[in-house]
C-alpha cells in the first residue's frame, strides 16, 4: 500500500481541505526566510520576557495588597497587561511574516 492509499487522520484531511480552499482563493504560501525566522524567534523571546517581568511585578503587588477590592483591581490590570503584551507580540510576528 502506498502512502497515498494509507488512511488519513482527521487533521490531515482538514489540512488538505484548507490547502485546497487556499488554492481556490489564490492564497500563496511563502516559506519563511532565515531572517524572518530569527526575527520571529526574537519577538517571541522578548514577548515572553515581558510577560515574565509583568508576572513578577504582579506577584509582588499581590503580596502587598490588603483588601479584596485592591486585589481585584490588580488582577484586572494584570489580565489587561498580559492581553496587551500578547497582542503586541502577535502583531509583530504577523508584520514579520508579511514582510512589512
């Protein structure tokens, strides 16, 4: 039995459908250059470092917070900061992938 005749997993079938859909819509898949890969790795590393720094600050602030209202406010700020940092990281990666 050749590889083409072998049963395919649901993942493989879904990926094949997505590739076919992309072809029909004219989407061209471009492989990343080494420079793009390095830039993406750097963006991820910086993002992870910023998240770790923010987590350390958050834990320190939580230890000093006394009342539940202050804790809730700190939690909201922490979630908002994490979302912002993650969003910035993802935006930078998309810019790199797009060649901008």
